[in-house]
C-alpha cells in the first residue's frame, strides 16, 4: 500500500478509529496485524519475509540473554541470516550479471542466467533496523525484548516500514511498550505533517520528476538539458523522500508515536560532510555506528582512516541499489568528504580568520558550491547506464545547441518555481534556529496559522498536483 493512494486515505482513518478504542495491549496486537496487512497489501509473501527476519533477530536477542558467553557466535549467525536474505533478493542478480561479464572478458566459459528476483519493498530498511537491535543487545546498549508481538511491531510499524526512517530500539521500543496518549497538539502537528508531506509528493516531487523523466528519456540531450534535468531530479528526490518521512511521522503522531526526523534541509548544507548530517539522517547515523566506528572511525590515522570513510560511503552507495552507478555515487561522496576534511585541516593550520562582514557571503558561497557538488552526484545516481553517464559528463557547453539552452532555462525555472515552498521553508528554518532550538514551542501566532497553512497546502494539491503521479523513489531500495 502506498501513501499516495486512495487505499491509504481510507486505511489510516480506519486504523486510527479502531486503535484508539482499544486498551494498550490490544493496541499493539492491532497495530501488528495492521502493519502486516499494510505490507501484504502490496504482495502477500512480503509479510512472510519480514516475519522471518523479525523472528530470527527476536530469537537472537533471547539467545544473547541465555547464553551470553556465545554472544559473538549468535550475532554472526543472525547477521549471516538477515543480511544473507537481503543480499540474495537485492544483489544476486547483480552478482551473476557481473560474474558473467567477467568470465566472458577472460575468455572463459560463461553461462546464461534467467534469474529474475522481485525486490521486496522496504527490505533494506527493516533488515538494518532488525540487525541493529541484535548488535545493540550484544553490546548491552538496550534491554532484551521478551514479548514477540512488541518486537515484531517495532520492526514492522507500518508508517516507517517501507522507506524508513530506520529507527533504533532505544528510541522506538519504549514507545511500543508503554501506554500512549493523544493530545490536540499531536493531532494538529500530525495533520500538518501529513498535508505538507502530500503536497511535497503530489505537487513538488511528481511535477519535477516528470520534467526529469522527459529530459533523461531523450536519446541525445545536450549539455544544458542534462543539467536542467539534474536540477529537476535533485528537487524530485529530496521532495519525494522527505515527503514519505513527513507522512510517516504524521501518521505515527496520530497513533501516539514520535518518529525520528530524517531530513534537515540538506540543500542548505555548507560542506559535503554537513550534507550527510542532514540527508537521510537515520541511514547516516546507522552507517556511522555500525560500520564506520567499528572499523576504527577517526581513532586510527593516515590511510586507514581515509579507507574507513571510503568503505562506509561505498557501502552506502551499494545499499541504494545493485548497480555500479550507485557504487560510483557512494565513492564520489566519500572522496568529497575526504577532500573537505583535508582542506579544513589545512585552513585550521593557517589560522585564517574570516572578517565578520564577509561571513554571510562566505556561508552562502559554501551552500551554492556544496549544492553544485551534490547535483554532480545526482547525475551519477540518476543514470544507471555507466556508458551513457560518461558520455553526459563529456558534454561541453561550448558545443551546445542554442535552442536547448532556451528550453533548459525554462525547465530550470519551472522546477525552481515548483520547489519554492521547500526553499522558503528552509529559509524560515534557518531564521528560527538562530534564535530557538527545535524543541522550543511555537508562538501562538504560528500555531493559529496552522489551519490556514493546511488549507493553502490542500488547495495547492487540488490545483497543482501532477497529472502523472508516481511511486516513491525509495521503494526500490
């Protein structure tokens, strides 16, 4: 079931109504059943897969409590099982295709593969969430969950099931275990998140996505057309993924749960490292805590520290998809972070101080330059054919068609116009955070404006929604 479907607009109110008339323990059972129905609505056997991963990690947690001396063996076995399932469904075809090409290039006997595997929706998200629990129990960072229904609900909670955010046991499990309440503020905030999320998906993401699709469907787009398409895709992927997170957070709030923020205006980042502190934050923190730090993180020196960063980003790229362009994208971001780290070290050694009056201009310049670097990466992310990708990077602005320039400028400003609410939201956020923290209560004037804002967003959806709605991009990951 997709958030941007009529089925979900019926499903959520029904779940909300039944859920709040039940006592706490039955609420969890009902949410567990509802979550499996939500996933099974897409394809029935997907539910059996998440049940297997949930059961394996639940039993691993119980085994770690009963046989702590065998902790490493238990964790290794559950990682092999869980990541093995993820590896088979997501990477088996990729591995066989590349093995076939490798054998042919070496002049060795090859094979014909007819393997076609349907990628289960959300498998990357709930697998990472499940194995993180087992590792945390092994580290004694979280208590062992003895109630299977509660644990299975933690893994399958439907608002964040398909595309995250990837929740930690220490944050979501206590909310599952304890009695929940519903306040007028939760309803108000939850509904605003829902409407804002639907607006970002149906108006911003789907309209800019249509522009990007038409550009990259051209057989031979020119330089200016390619980069107009990249800008459109940059807006699309942010609005698309961010909208899913907001709809998930809004749905969860209506059920008494608080999910993690997954985005913090990433296109306002001032460096590549800052971008990854703002983009898909739950994945960034997961990779930091379960890959980068265990490898040694920044505690080691020299080439090994750089290697840890590159390996983490290469795995991040591979997590996004079984294709070499994703690996290239991950390596590119790892290189950006390393260059940024080295340049910052040099600047610190020079002890150069920027005059106060220059600082706003410097910050704005950093934002624009970082956004340009991110857009170069989005071209790698969008174009899966490596040959076509290299050809696009070789395009020159000096040999571009003048007509292409006019069309490209039009498409650029059209995408900019659709995305203006996101930029304005970011400017307001920056202005607010200079004087407040995210936990500070909003003033009464803004609280009273919420119904008006929701009405304007809803009207925008009715008037400006895309004629060609699409599925969420991160469903494929």
